[in-house]
C-alpha cells in the first residue's frame, strides 16, 4: 500500500536513529518476516513483542532472551494497552539510538547463486553510493527489479544507479548467472521470500 511504501522508504532512506518493529506475540512466526526484512536494511532495530497477555491466554510461551540472541537485537515483551513493558521498550530504543547498545543482527544468506550475484554488484554499488545505504541490500533490490523501490532509491540518492554503464553490465552478468543456475527474474523474489519464511520458522521453533 501507499502507507507501507512511505514507512519502507523512511526506514530505507530516512536514516532513523532506531527502528521499532512491532510483532504480535500470538502469531510470531508470520510477523518475523517483517523483522527479518528490516534487519536486512538496518542494524539499529528494537523488536517489540506486543499482546503477550493474549499469547499467555492462548498458552503460547516465548523465550524472549533466546529470541533476542537469535535476532541479535533487543526484544521487548509488552502489553501496550496497559503500558506494560513500554518503559523497557523506550530504554532499549534510547540505547540503540545512542549506540550505547551495539546490535549484531542475524546475517541472512541465500543460496550460492544468489549470493554470488549479490557479490558481483556490491563493489560497484559501494563506489557509487559511497556508504550512503547498505550496498548488499541495494544489490538484492537491483536484482529483484522492484520499480517502485528503484524510483524511491533514485529520489534518495539524487541519481539513477542504472545510468551507470559499468553497473548495468554487472547487473546483466549477474542476472545471466542466476538464469544459468535455474533462477529466472520472476523466480528470484519467491526464492528470497521462501528463505525468509524458512528462517522465521527456524527461529520460532527455537523460541516458542
């Protein structure tokens, strides 16, 4: 939706001091997909697990310490409607924003052919964006070819990455590499989503 695009673009390009991702304790696995996508963009994340009272009523038990360790960022359980845990949440946001708490987010990796394609693009992207944005994430999005996101990227950077002939040549080679390994353009996004879902399933299995 338009609202989701605005939120995404701010996380991607607004340089937030910290990003709070709110997840529902009663359906943690599904919500972890958003958490993992956010961690691919920024490491300054706090995960808020809300509705822990509802989860308790449904006999759902979550090991928040183990979840925090697996994700590599603070995880704070809350019941927002009764203000439970909100002080701890704000403390965690403050520590992440001020870098007094250093996060070490989970490293999300894909199959070898996708990882190789990403690495083909990263050095040139790094030269072009000069550290303005996560070059690995940009490489993945260039391979994915999401037109709305590429437009937002151009607006943020002030120039179109795809105007660079060297990067275009590398992107073409990377896509050919994927195709030669059985991954067509319309299959790449499915591969990415499937991987995130698999990681979310593993994390949930080990924490719920």
